[in-house]
C-alpha cells in the first residue's frame, strides 16, 4: 500500500494539473461580512486516474466550500441586492470541534503557521520568509527540523501519540497557561527572520539579532509570572519525564524497579518493569532509553537474545497493554 502511494505520487507529476474556476460572493450587512464560494472543475487532470483524499484535518464545512454549487452559474461582477425578512433567517447551530492532529496534518500546519497570526504586518513577514518554498507559507522550523521537534515534545511528555493522532497532554496545557504571550505566538520567528534578512543585505549586524533576542529574554524574566498548579509541583518537574502514559496521558517517571505513571493516585495502574520476561527468555532488562522508545514509538529492538539451540538473535517487541498487565510481545525477528 505504501509503495502504491509513492508510485501514484511519482506518476502524478507527469500528468496534467487540475484546472478549476473559483467563484466567491461576499456581502456586508451591518459590518458583518457573509461569504460563500463555489469551485467548478474545468479539467480534472490527474484526478481522472488517481483519487486524492481530502486533508483529514479539514472539517465538513471546509470540504463543502470546495464543492460546486449554483454560485458557479453567476457571471463575475458586482450586484445590487435587496435584503428583507423573507429572504433570510437565522439558524442556531453548535460548532464542531476541530479534528485531532495527525503527524502529517500537524507538520502541514506548522509549515503554514502564518494563518494563525493576527498582526497583518507580521503575517506578511512570515509569508515572505517562505515565498520561494513549495507548500510552505510562513513556517516554524524547517521540513528537516520539525519531526525532531515533535519527537522531543513527545519524549518530554508534552505531546502524546495515540494511535495515528497527536494529542497535547495535561502537562502541556498547564505549561501553556504560565508561558508569556510572546512565547505562545510565532511573531518572534517573523521578527527575528526580518533581522536576519537585513544582516544578509548588509543593513544590520549579527549583534543586532543577538541583542534583540537578549532583550526579549530580559523582558520575559522581568515580567510577572503565573505559577504552575500544585498538581505539577516543582518536585515533580525536577524528575525526568520518561514519556506519556498510554492509558491516561499523565507523565511517566522512573522508579527503583519500574517506570510508573504519575496518575497512580487517580487509579492508573500502568507500570513497566525494568526486569521483564519476553518470548522464550528468562528475563531482559529495560533501560531508561528503552522505556522512552517504547512509550514514544510503541516498539523496541532487543538484542542478545538466545534461542533453545543457544544461537544469538535479535527481535522487535511491541508494548502490549490490557486491563491486567503491561508486557512486551514479539513483533518481528531481525536478521
């Protein structure tokens, strides 16, 4: 299936592009702007041969906007409209929650972060940064660095990989509450980039950037700080977070004989023992790095195993969790 996806994407680059006609209607009533759009497919291009799935991070309304409707039949131009009570009505609806991120949709959003910036000048700065890059529109990090940043956030207990979804943890939400606003927006990325551009053009010195960052740090240090809740005390934060509990989402810490969940007081019984039996072995040792890998990726490579004939081998094991125990089960042998 993976090979098929790669092969299809490879072939698509040699096929005709999809040609569309987008019609958008916009009207302002009492300072409120109402918009509606319609997309008409003029030439299907490569979609005649390959079906491309909608971005699974879009909601139903966004997908609906991409479909053709009667708006496409209206010629372009400006129209005078008359509004009366019989022409429209107000319908109350509840908004639907945004779908959880997958790793792919999160990386896509991080590459198009400018859309979340309210300041129009800074938003344009971010867009300018990536003007010559394909599928990137005001990004944080780069295509090469973003995956590593995500892995680091997962290892530190700020993000949780649950099946194919990426979910923020209670620790992340609590940490976000105490961060100053300047560190919660991508604005600094845009401003620092503008100084880098001036340095490249010879209009600024390297020290201008370092001094700007230093001033930001001083402002943050000297500003009033909110305190983290007692649930995430200083003592707990001093402990190294091994990962995130796959059962309840709380941080996992290292104990003397096992790796345990911080949510044990609330009833979570997750424990990963340091000495554990796997397959036909009497016992193997799970190191701290092993535990991090297991909690992050769900699998681990164990070497130095011995079969009944005394021959050494290695194999991948996956984390197995049910209501009664946490164990490692054989995933695959490795040559």
